C-alpha cells in the first residue's frame, strides 16, 4: 500500500552513462515532483508536473528530463551522467494545494 | 523569489526536555503554507506539522507545535518531551497559496537535531 514508490533505491554508475529513475504514486494525486538532495542535505526542486503544466527549475541541466507516461508516473531520465549528479533524488506527489507525499529517495552515485 | 532560512545547522536536546528550532522566510505573498518535515537516517521525508498563513492559531500535533509570527515572517517548531526517535534532520518549507507552479515546496537548509539520553 506504498503511497509514492521509487526504483531503484540505490544506483551506482559510471560517468557518461544514461540512467533512469522511476516513480509511481497510487494516491490519485494530480501533481508530481522531482527534488534533488545534495551532499549537504539541501533539497532543491527540479521539476513539477501535472497533466497541464511542466515547470522546470532553470538551474537544472537539460541532461535531466522528466517523462510522464500517465498521471501516476513521473520518471527521471539523466543523460551523460557527471560526478556532480551524485545525490539523493526524491519523487513526491500532491493533490491541489495539499501536503506533499515523498518517495523513499534514490541514492545515485556516479563514479 | 521565496527564501527559507534555518540559522541553526545543529541542535541538541536532553531526552524529555523541550527544544525549539528556528525558521524565517521571505515572501511578498499574503497567502501561503508553511511546513516542518523530518528526515531520520532512513532518509524518508515525514511531514511533522503544517500551518496555513491565513490562520492565526498556531498549529499543534501532539508534542509538536509551532510559533507562527506572520509579521516577523518567523515559523519556529517546538518539540516537547523530546524522545530518542525525534533525532533527525528537520526542514522548514514554504509553499505559495495559489495553484499551478506554486505547488512546489521551497526548503530551508535543515537543522540536525540530536537527542541525548
């Protein structure tokens, strides 16, 4: 009965590779998000998306792209991974202005 | 742009005592929401408490309460009767009160709380 799930929980990969992180929510929420938490624990919004609007944080490199096959899924694709991409990535969802529910996070390590 | 500031990178409290975590924010909006999230070592983000800016009454959830000072743009979290399980990173967060792109949260830098037995 997990509300927001992410796979994988851990991802170790080489620099230059392309990888994806999947996110699914079973709450019927209308908006999904991706956050990045860096090594200093700072949380920063990357994308927010509902079926009408994709908002991209202007500081996010275009190597990162969200893809939503349907309202319950928002996957994160990362091309040409760099060392600085190592972080914990959180997916979240919400309905209208209600609270955000977070996934368990994916720890990405780029070697 | 909205900013959220947590000026205490680390705090400690004795078990059963009370601790207050500080948070200030900057906004030109009149309608918004404020949150405290807890992140234990498991890294799961857990909502602790939420406050609507239009409500004058401070939110309370069991041992957790806030001191919301709208004019001062201050939103502190008080934890009473601290327990070992309260040890975590605590994040203050802000969200505008309108739809669309405003739904995202802006987080502070966090306060690492240690609870001493």
